[in-house]
């Protein structure tokens, strides 16, 4: 992964959106992140940046869920 990719905010937002859309579809986010992690461990270097972004995004999603747990819609 190049340093330029790390600072590409459009690409980062696109990858974050993938996980948010999966959240909206009520998919198991941990499974998705783990599949990405396994792909990286198997040598798929193209997905290393995706894994980095997804791990951060998953933490944010879980924090928002915790904050909203006691709120009424």
C-alpha cells in the first residue's frame, strides 16, 4: 500500500461505505472483517488497506450502537 493511498479520502470513504451498507443490510460485520483479514493473511495485499479501513469503521459502528442502545427512535 502506498502512502498516497492512505491519504486518498475518496477511496477511504468508498471502502468505509461498503461496511456501512453491509451494516444497513444487517450483515454480520465481524464475519466480513474476518474474511478480509483471512484474505490478507493468505497474501492478498490489495485488501490490506480495506482491512485497515474496515477495522476502524467497525469500531466506530460499535461505538455508535452502544450510544444508541438506550435511545428510542
